[in-house]
């Protein structure tokens, strides 16, 4: 327990930490670079986005907003070539280090938790079943924290949908591995996946990935009519990135089988 003499010191340190976050946010040059980076990100110009963020990092290397957006930038690079293992490794690991630093420096910043969860989940996929299952609790913990801090962010609900989908979809062999790693393996279901993907879709209805994964969850529940409706709506949406085009192609393949 803290002594009465230590408590004021701790309060002062915490206060200084909050003040530093406020000062980072007020730096006009960094704020301008972040604004420019966000416009480029909205336009899906990921290389130019990263260049702006690197410039901001040179000015304030410990700015938590800069850190989590660089983590997001690495994820964006990896997400354009999901089937290329080298591209995944080159981007997922350094991206995770930036997210981890953000969480350590500013645990109240939702973006740090969001990309900590996303990237540690991708690390599990890269390193295999045992690591995927081991990392699953961290994915859940940090995603739920991100939802708590930023409940209007659709991406966090999508991640929880993917978390439920992946764990509900484990093979018998993978479930045996999970039971060895954990006395009580994480509980997940396709029904919960549907709930989270629908929430993500409600917040951002024109996001292709929300509709695709909602349809895939419906298929797992043998709700083919619902899946077909979602896929038909999805195929009307425009693709604005390589990732979007890959998802539209997957949706076309799925609907042919219905």
C-alpha cells in the first residue's frame, strides 16, 4: 500500500502525464502534420500518410497519437497484401512495437489499445495455432478497453467479431491445443460474431469488411438467405483499395456457392 508521503508524489506524476498528453496535442506543427496525415489516410494514400507521421515522430517521438497512427500505418501496409508472408512480417512486428509503446506511455488512448489488439492478433496468425490462442486473451482485453474508451469506433467492434469468429472456428485439433494452454479456453461463438459485425456495420454501413464478415458468420450459422442478402448489398459498394478489391472478389466467390 502507498504511504501518505508517497500518495501526493504519485498524484503529481499522474498529473504531469496528463499534462504532457495535452501539450503534445497542442503542438501546432505536429497537429498540422496529423491533420494532413489523416486526410491522406482517408484517401487511402498510405505511403504519403506514413511520411507525414514520420515527420511528426521526429518532432515528438513519444506522442501517443503519432505512435498509434504509425502502428495503424504498418497495419495498412500489411493489409494490402494479406497473402504475402514477407510483407506481413515486415509490417506487423514493427507496428506492434509502436502500439505497445503507445499503451505504455498513454493507457487512456484508445488507438493504442485498438492496434495493440489488432497487431498481436496478426502476430498469432503469423506464428501459428499455439501463439494465436495464447494471444487471444490480449486481443480481447485490449479491444474491449478500446471500446470502453471509444465506443463510436466501428473497427473495434469488427475486431471483436473477428475474435469470436476465429475462436468459434477452431478445428478439433486446435481446441485440444487450446485446452492445454488454458484450463478454461476463451469462449466465443458465431452468434456473438454476428452481434459485433452488425454493430460495426450500423456505425459504418458502407465498409466492405463489415458486410463480408457478417455474411461469413451467417454462413457458419447456416443462415444462407441472410448471407446472400448481405453479399448482394456488399457487391454494390465501390472498391477504393487493393484490400477492398480482394474482399469483393471473395464475396463474388461466396455468392456463387449459394
